[in-house]
């Protein structure tokens, strides 16, 4: 216990509010892109920011925190294709054990 020299009371008693650790410990945020840019830089020249990414997503930061990811159209389309493939594979796996139904082409 630390004592105050002037009052001989514990210093802890003089603190009225709990200590705010966020003042000392900075919050960290993962940046899930190889390239990042500030939002003001994006406002000035969005195409130059996207060119820095060389076809990969660019993390856009506001006060050193990621606020969104700018994703090129080709990368976005590839993501959607991959998600569709995953969904179709899930449907195929769920129907694997179903019995087959034979249908003649003339019946269609």
C-alpha cells in the first residue's frame, strides 16, 4: 500500500473514479488488406488509391481505424462466384443420399 506523505492516508482512497485504461492502452484493429489509405486520400483521388492495391482490396482508414474496404469489381465478382460455388456444393452434399428418380425425356 502506498501512503501519501502529507496525510498519511492511502493514495487509493483519494481516487474517486475508476482508472480509464483506454487512455493508456490504444485499441488495435486488424487490417485485412495489404494496402491501406486514409479517407481523405480516397476523397482526393479514388482511382489512384485503387491503383495502389493492384487488383486487391484496399483498407480505408479513418483516424487509423479501418472503416471499410474498397474492393475492385473483378475481386468482388470472384468473391460472389466463390460464395455461389460454396452454396451449390452444400446443396449437392445435402442431396447426395437421396434416391434417384428416373424420368424419360418425353415426359418433360
